C-alpha cells in the first residue's frame, strides 16, 4: 500500500468517526437536557435554550467537517495539493480546538471522563490528520 492510499484511508476513517460523533451529539441531547434539568433546577429556563443552540451548532459543525474530511480523502488518494492543504487546515483546527477547550473549560468539566476522552480524541484526530501530511507533503503536489 503506497503512502497516498494509506493516508487517504486514514482520512476516510477519521471522517467517518467525526460524522459518527456528530450523530451521537444529536442522540445524546435528550440525556444531557435531563442532566441539566436535574442539576440546574430553577436556572434551567435560562440554560436549556443556550445549550440547544450550542449543541445543535456543534453537531452540525461535526457533520460538515466529517463530510469535508471524507471528501478530502479522495483527493489525497490522487495526491491533490488542495486535499493536503485542507487536511492540514482541519487537522490543525481540530488539534488546537481540543487544546484550547482543555485549557479554558471549568475544572469541573475535566472531572468527567467522557469529556476528557472527547477532548483527547479531538486532539489525536487533529494530529493524525495533519502529521502524515506534513511528513509526506511531497507526495501531494498534483493540482
């Protein structure tokens, strides 16, 4: 298996995983609303609408970025420079997003193992998407 095919396959898998996370985002909404209602009590009427806007926006973002990653996988297989550039951008973006969230969320969030796992996974996806494209950048110079 050549480098292009391996990196393309990796991006296809990463894209599918991102789409799955986007779907799980929507599936978990009712569970999270129930938790917020239980924890927030009276403040629920203020928190729930903000939660919906944030959570729906994040879920849609995940579906879009997952589609972009899947689409770029085909370009990577052909050695396209635009696909390499797209991979570097979304890889850096996801890696930085995970790191920034880790540094800025309230410490209480980081006590939740699923949240920590999500942030670590986000950073790993960013690294797995971008690092091979930097290492093998010369293999992706076709226009």
